[in-house]
C-alpha cells in the first residue's frame, strides 16, 4: 500500500536559531533518507492544508494561541527556554498541525498510510503552555480529530 507523506517546504522556515537542536537539518535528513530509500517509489508526497484556529482550540486555550501569535507578530522570541519562535512560526505551526489532520483524513478514508514530516513538532505542548520545542499539541489534536471522524 502506498504511503502519503505530508510535507511543505515552509516547515524549513520555522527559525529556531543556528545552534538549536530542533532545526531544519533534522527534516532535511528525513527527506533525503526517504527519497533514497528502497520504498521511495511507494511514497506519495502531498502538500498539507493549514489547521484553523478553531481546530487548534479543540486542545488549546485562546490565550495560548494569542500569545504565540503576538510574539510572532513582534518578530519572535522564546515561549519557554527550549522553545524559540520566529516571525513565521505561528503560521507554520498551524500548517504543521494541519498536516497531522490531513494524515488522519488519509488514514480514516482508507486511502493510504500516512507519515507527517513537519515542524515545529507537536507532542509536548499543553493546553495553555508551549514546551519542548512544540507550539501546539499536534498529537492531541490529531487524536481528537480521529475520534470526531470515526463517530
């Protein structure tokens, strides 16, 4: 069965700084490995759609969302000691969350398996707190979305 890979080049624009461990090189290494792999002909590269603010609110408070948006609009900064963001990070964060939702659609609709190559990552953030490099909890968002889709 083919595997849908959800990726957008904008994920590389989430600027965490030169020496931060969560940087675009991690994603570029994954892309390179997949393109060189023996399964590369089974991969279907797809461009994700952006999650809406309403979807993000399934998991996160409006205060959390607005805080990230405001810091990005002011040029960036740190959400916590491990989580730097740049002026583009809010929009890219919505795109990253959307990729996870697109992956759920792919699986639930029984089209393909899905693999998400996105950043910023999304498994550490809490409802009202970014942390561990993550702006939003894409994992919790995807699980919530999956439950909505199968009801």
